[in-house]
């Protein structure tokens, strides 16, 4: 599968996950691991926002 990417995506993968886009693209296991991490982080952020919103009068 050929994915298009930007230099910002390359930089983000390198900084956040320590791998290059080429590694991400070529390894299904790494891709699944990173996407699971992203999902977990997204869910945590949503819980934080809900918590803050529920405390606001």
C-alpha cells in the first residue's frame, strides 16, 4: 500500500515514536502499534476534556 506523507509527518513519527516513515510504511506490526498508541492518546485526551467540562459550572 502506497501512502503519501509530508515532511511534518516524517518529523512527527521520528519525534513521537522514534521511527522513520519508511519503517512505518513497511511494517504492519509497527503501524498497528503506533495507531493503537494514537487511539489510546486520543481517548485519554477526550476523557480529560470531558472531566474539565463536567467541572465547569
